[in-house]
């Protein structure tokens, strides 16, 4: 081991080793990927890999057949942002985020909604940055800086690798009560360098296996003082897009991790304690498969809803059908709207925009959500319902 500490090896698995530190605690030093001995592709794991590859491919194809894929990516990204942030303890819902983005004043809105909005910004920034930069430690640090800008954790060196020891355990626990202690600071450069090399090495390892290994390894390294879980889950999305498995970030895998939160943590810990990479990979691939099926079904329902409501608009809007369709497309990226927004979008007068909104309400496409007589806001409720949580196995 590198560094000036006097260490003695106390435990070792194929995933790495626990090292006794001078201060008396044990820190885990991960072994470089891929695992050695190599992954045991049992029949069950191979079958789950094939299933995940197939359904992910179908999801990507289903998104590409949508009339305008960009209209639909908007909500998928926000869904993932909300769920990933909730795993880390935020209270904000998808509705809270949309209302904040629509600048609807609400004194009861959770204050942590800004954290979710930062996640959305980090996701969009990262996806665009992939056109110029591969998934790398440099990109991860840039994303981390955006994730924590101006929100909880802003004082914990956003974008910088930690210079002190962190640990994982119950809220308020001290280092002595930690359930897991990641590598000490002086080991981070080596561990992250090994991870980056693994991401881009050319071998026969299936891409989904590589992504699953990379996520778990990143969470084990835990290179930042805050935000490691969210960055690790963003890493999955960036790798899926970079490797061409998804052309758009339409997979809200955090729903699966949130639904099975304790199992998620248990599998990550089993890697460190037992070297059980195979158990983690089966869990990870099962999540990919389930959520891909769910996301593809959502895309199908969006298409059906869009066609049904377009027909209503064309049948009932008369001379303003052109502006009606323009507003309708706008709703897929802005499902909460005001008359003022419609006025700006259609370049009409306020009374004309108000009449247009009334037609949407009469056709049961929009519903008013504030109860106010002035400064009203309208919601595309049927569309939002498609992103409600559904049952997973």
C-alpha cells in the first residue's frame, strides 16, 4: 500500500483488502478491475445478462420511433433525478420539481428541491459533455461541481477529491461505528486511475457487466465528501449513452435502487466483505431489465396519449387548431403552464391565450391546479400520471 501510514493487512477478498490505519480503523482498498478470479458466468447470470441486453435494446428502439424523442426525454430525466435524490434523503417529488421550474410560488415546497434541479442540470450537462469528453475522472469532477453548487454540501469541496477520511454508517455515526470505510485520501488517485483505465480497456467483457462493475467500484472508492451515491448513479446513465446502448437518457434505474434500497446496499457491501461480484451483477442486471420494460411501456402509453389528445384538439379547436397543436407539443416538456406562457408561445393576446387554455380544459387535457382567480397554473395531468411509480418485482 502507498502512503506513510504503518499498515497491517487484516482481511482480503477478490474485491480488495481491509487495511488497519494508525488511528485504529480499517479502511478498504479496492483491487483493480476486472475481478480476479474473473466473473463466473453461471447459467442464471448469463440468462439475466441476455434478458437485460434484449429489453434495453427494445427500449432504445421504442424511444427512437417516437415522433419527437426530445419531447419525452424531459420527463424521464426529471423522474430519475427525483428518485436518485430521494435515495439520499430529499423529500421533493416530481410535482415539486415541475412547480419550481414553472416558478409557481409555494411556501410548503420542500427546500431541497434545488438539489433535484441541480441533478437535472448535472445530467444534461454530462450528456452534452460526452460529445467532447469520454467518461473519465475529469468529467465526474465537473459533474460533481454542478451537483453540489449552492445546495446542501456546497461547503464540501464540490468538484474536488476529498482530502479527509469519510465513512458510511447510520445517520450521526462516528468513524468507530461505521459499517464501511472507503480508501483513505492518499489512495484515491490510484484507485480512480485504475477505474478509469478499466472503463476504456478493450477486452471481451460485456458492456453491461463493465458498467455494473464500474458503478459498484465507484461507490466503494467514495471519492467525494458528499454526493457519491448520486454521482455513481449518473455514471451508469453516462456509460449507457457513451457505449451506445441508449441514445437518450430514458432509464430511471434509481426507482429500482430506491424500491430495493437495503438490498442495493447489502449487495455493495457483500462485494467488499465476500468478493461477491456475481450477486451484485445479477441484482444490477435484473434492475436494468425491469426498469427497461417499465420505461418502454411508458413510452408506448405516451404515444397513445399523444395521438388521442391530438385527435381531440384537431376535432374541437376549430380556427385555433394550429396554436393548439403548438401548445400541445410544448406540454410534453412543460406539463405545468400559465396563460402568460401560452401567450408568449403563440404570440397572441392574453385574452386569446386564455381562450385557448379554456379549450384545453374543456377537452380535459389540462386542469387548473392553484384554485386562484388570478395567476392560475394548468397541469397536463394524464401525462404526469404516466410517470407515477408502479410495482416492481
